[in-house]
């Protein structure tokens, strides 16, 4: 791909707000900025409704049950195969 076909990314663009001159603010100013950003992000969080929460819980429980069945079948299958190959014991001989 040639250089003229590559689109300019937002990070490499010179447009937008100029960077602050004092890029290394003091320690407490950085903590205050971090806390303001955390609070701003937490205001965007939306709690699920009761119906959504029940739906998500059921989806997780069904997925875990299916994975338990798959892992159990594989475990029994591999265990039987290893016993047959290395032990010479048939599954019905136990």
C-alpha cells in the first residue's frame, strides 16, 4: 500500500486542540483530573433493569451448564481412552 493511500489517523493529525504547554502537571493535579474523569465515566453507566438482569443471569447459567457437560464428556472420554491404551482395562471391567 502506498503512502498516499493511507488515511491520516486522529493521533497523527495536527487538527484539534493543541496540547498543553505544561504536560507534566503536579502530582495532585493529575490525581484530581483522574478523579474527575472517573466520576464522568461513572455517570455514563446504566444499571440493567430487573428483566435484563434475570436474562443475563440465565444466559450465564445455561452457558456454564453446557460447558460443564462438554468438559465432563471430554474428561470421561479421554480417561477411558487412556485407561484402554495404557492400562488394558476395558470400561466395563471395573
